[in-house]
C-alpha cells in the first residue's frame, strides 16, 4: 500500500485475517506504559451516548469490588507509581502570600458576608467583581490581617489602587464599618 492510497475492504479483511493470533513485539512493561499514557484504545477521544452509558451502568449494578482489590489498586497508584506524580511536590502549604492562605480566604468570605455581598460605596458607578479591601494595609498591620473590622467589601471600580488614595480613604472606610457594627 502506498501512502495516501485508499485501501479496499477486501484488502482490509486480508490484513485483519493475517494479524489474527499474532503477538506484537511489545514488552509487558511497554504495553503498560502505552495504556497508562492513554495511547491506543478504540474509544480514545470519543464520548459515549446516553444509551451506551445506561447499558454500562446496568451491567455494573450490584457488582462490588473486593477490599483486597481496592487495596491492590490503591497501592499501585501511590507516590511515584501515579501518572500524575510531580516528584514529591507539596501542594498544600501554609503561605504568607495572601491569596494562597486559607485564613485569608476565610477572612474574605466573612467580610463579604458581613457586607451582604455588596460594595459599601453603593452608587451608580459600581461595577466589576467584589473585592475585600484591608483598611489598614496588610504589610504594616500584620496583627490586623484577619480582623473583620479591618476589612470592607468594594467593587473593582471603588477599590483604591494607589497608596495615597488608600491613606486618604482610611477614616472614611472605618466610619462605614462602625456604622455597620452599631
């Protein structure tokens, strides 16, 4: 067969018949690598129809996996054996970067909830996503980082970006928060 030339059905059948029962020159380890990387397989990239999904679901009903099998499968996917292994990289770290800290995320949610998920400057100019703003800045007032009274919910439009503007707005923001608490 030449490249680009169409194969007739008769030729395809001859090739299929000649390949029946033959073993390919792929080692067991090589075969596992191919399977693990998702190479090959008749259904690669194809989505099953709802009818086929239901048939598969029906055949699996009532079947359970033994505890021994679960243990074997679980142990085979641990650590370096897992195809998603990243060389021992730690995914859950405590981090001083605000946006990566679970304390910070919790603080943001509490501030937004207190302010009813609305910008506290409510006027016709409000637009953009909501942001939790530290009234007294993050760097200089580390003891107030997670204090709810040091936070205010603002939209992107009203969130001050320049340090001079932030310093001018401190008293105004604190007054807004005091009005909420009392």
